[in-house]
């Protein structure tokens, strides 16, 4: 899940019986989700930057920018790291950086994701 401070909207990536990588909005009063659309990819993590741009990582380790209105996923780059099950991603407003807490069932790593061409580097591991 990721909160968009520019619109006051909570977003999530989820799977249901019709979608494997749906982008959804959550009603903060009721907790109910409304599916925006299917991204077409099995998304495992989501973050929103200070400009309201949504970023997601799929199970194959590819990073995408998501359209908040249509769920269209635009490929940004590969992290060269796959992930499994839902994971955690966060945008740090203090240093303009996205962090991805990645796991693949054999271990976990904290990755720093670059929204430009240099996509991924190790920030820590467990």
C-alpha cells in the first residue's frame, strides 16, 4: 500500500479472482477497495513519491510507473532481483529515495531503487 499525499488517496496492489496485479484505491473511512484496473503484471510492492507518482515492482523484479487513473504500467527498468509474495516498498521524503524490502524465500535484502537508469543497489541485508 502507498499513500498519495498529493490527492489524499491510499493505493494498493492486490490480486483477486479477475486480476493478478490490480491497482486499487482504498476508502480510508470504510476500508473497502475499488479496483482501478489490472496492471498486467504480478505486482509485489508499491510506493508513491512526493510528486504523486506511483512505482511498483513485479515478481520478476521489474520496476514500473503506474498510471493512477488507468493502472497502465510503464516499464522503467529491471532490478535484476526477483521477489515472491507481497513485500514492502517505501518512499523516503527526506532523501527522495525509494526503498524495497525484498525477499525471495531464501533471504531478504533492503534495496535502494533509483527511478532513473541506475535502478538498484543494496542498502542492507538480513
